[in-house]
């Protein structure tokens, strides 16, 4: 049974999420503060986290950032704030999706199921060892590890998927729209600006000089291309 951590300070909303998820076969646990949520998220095992943005003490942005340092599971932010800058900040800190309040409980359950299915497929899609080696960059798809010149780098699930997709299709230009649909899914909440944010984060981890990247090239007005080395 999949286990969901709900981090939400409004009791009525937390209980609504819990009830609908449990009716649909999920096990749940609730944390009503950011501090309690961080302790639970980093010390226990969950398959997905529903994270409220506006929490007392520690807000959802900081909480997401800290959870991402140790956990690779899907994180869905639930928030009444719909400004683009908030979405970008959330994606920048590792969120996988946004669900806007007030939400349809059935839509929330559908989003949870979709992210769990996608995550399981990406993690377990192949038992065979598949590797990509390019100019000091080493990607091990079976273990979902990435190394630069022998040093392992930590990537979120979406960062790993985006880099692996681009590196698996070298010298092909992909638009931001195509990458968003391919990595986040056509029904994901958000917009293509998150692709730019994730490419920037990836470059910070794999490029010696992110301002003049050698791996992921920007094709102005079109999208991105992973350079094919001879």
C-alpha cells in the first residue's frame, strides 16, 4: 500500500485529503506544522508528499528544499497562491506539481495516482544496466546516479529525467513545450518556465562554467540540445 505524507496546517483540509486518499486505497499520515513535516519526511518512508505552501514557522518553499536534499519521491504543493513566481520558486526547490486551492478532491487523487505511476515507471522501467558516458559525465540509469569526473552529484527526480532524456537523444533540438510534456506529463500543472529553471539547475551541477555550457546548449528561439561529442 502506498503511503502519503500530508503536511497541512488547516485541519479540515488535511482531513479532507486524508479521507479521499484512504478511500482510494492509500495509507496516510498528517503533519500540521512545517517542523513536524520535516522530521516525518526525512526520517520515515513515504511514496509521495502533499505539501501546503503557507505553513506556520517554516513555509513550504524552505520545507521542500530541505526534503529534496534527502528524498527523491514526488512532492505536490497544495496552495492558494497562483502567481507564476511562486510556481517557479516551488519548482526551483524541487516540487513536481502544483494543486491550486480550492481543489476538487477527485482531481487531487488523480494527480497523486498519476505521479506515483510515473515515478514507479521511471524507477523500475528497466532492470538492465544502461549507461551514458560523455566527456566526464556518467549517467547510470539503473541506479539513477550521475557522476561528474568521478564525483557523484545529487539530482531531483525531474532533473535526472530531463538530463537523461536529453543525453539519450544527442544533437536533437527539443522545444520547451516538448520537454515539459515529456518529463512532467501533458496534464501536469504549471508551465514551460519550469523547464528553464531545471536546465539552469542541471547546468550548475554538471558544467564547469554554467554560463558557457558544453553539455546542454541553448538554441535561441527553439529550445535545448545536448551536444554530441565526436
